[in-house]
């Protein structure tokens, strides 16, 4: 895992925390939503991760005219063989990059709901299992709202993390300028995969053995319930949010080489796991408040278990 982080940082500068959180979600079996203005390397981050593992990788460029069958596949009539044939879509892969996911209508966005939650898709009444592991990394831009379709709450709730990709510090941006390689030249360079699918499954078995004490579970429960009690929030976190926080904390512990979860692990993953699940009250928004501010205040107000 450290080798993957090192390799990613050779091409994606100033995003170490987001890289670690993306690997955490991948290990925990979750999905990530990357949000940031154009040109910050969101797509490149996912594409580089795909080159470093030996699994299958597909990219879908979402557009307003896409149909659900463009994602999951369709049944067509094979005139040569005289029978119907199922053509599987790009969702049948290990790592799926859903680029600019908010540019496609809700009907097409919904095609990913079953895949992300149940690891299967239904095509014309027949159900097909997806490969294991299956990881969706979606991107969206926060500044281009014309011609976009905001993700509904049910779709957002399927993502374990929402990661905010910001501008790199000046010294890191200088490294971007001096080390830039055009995409076509980058793809010509042979990159040896450093992560096998079997190794990912072994790491997930390690996750199952990570110790989570009752105090940690109570801590996560208190955080989730506090999001429902505050008047600054119209819609608090669901039980799925608590499950994702625990899973992500266990994965973070594994990445750190530990067999137990600490309160600090929970604090690290709680913000990206909750920022997209809370609907803030209108009055609070008018005052400039955000869901991130609510989560940070909650984390600062709940006593940490010893």
C-alpha cells in the first residue's frame, strides 16, 4: 500500500490525504465521489490507481444523452446465431471511473444504484454479478451547474466518501509544472502493477480481524445521532453512514499497520463520510454555514473514548 501511495504521488501532487482516503474506501469496499474545479487531476488520480493494479478498468464519460443501457448493457438479437444475446456494459469491471457523473439525467444515474450497493446489475430481467473487487470513483465539478443534474440523496448515500480536491500548495504546483507529461506519452510508459486483486482480498480479510471496542462503536453512534439532533440540519446521517465510518476506520487502521481502531481513525474518516449526507437548514445556509462546519463542531463536542 505504501508503494501505491509513493507511485501515485509521483504523478498526483499535493493530494496525499485524498490518495490515502481513496485507498481506504477501495480497501473497505466503498466508493468515492471526487469534487473539484476542472484541471486539478481528479481523473488522473483514478487513472493512475488503475494502472497500478492488475484488475480491469473502464471509464464512462457521462453526457446528457446517455441511457442506462450504456452503463449496464443490453440484450440484442444475434441474427447470425438466431438468438438473443446479452451485451455487458462497462460497469462490468474492477475499477469504474464515472467521469462528470452529474452531467447525465437521474434515470441514467440510477443505473448505478444497484451496482454500487448490491454488486450486481439486472439486464432485461436477468441478474449478473459484478467482479470482485468493484470500485466506483465518480467525479463532478462544483462550479458548472448549467446542463447538470445534481445527484439525489439516494445516490449520494451510496458513496462512502466525498473527497474535495483543492488547489495544491505553491511548491507542489511548481512540481506539477516541471514534471508534466502529456497523456499520450504517459500511456506509452510501461507501468508494472504493484497491487494484485488477490492482495486486495487478503487485506480485506485483515480488516475483518481488526478489533473495534464497544467504546469506539458508541463513539460512532454518538456522532451519527448528533447529526440528527442539531437544528442546523434538516436531514441527518443514516445508519449506513455509521456502518461506512466503522468500515473506513478499520481500513484506515489496516493501512496504518494496526489491528485495532482508535478514536483518531474515526475522526479522520468521519468528515469525508458525512459531508455529503447532511442537508443543512436553509437559515443556516443563509448565514454561510456548511455541512462540513456541522461535522467539525460535532467531532469537537463529543467526548473521545479512552
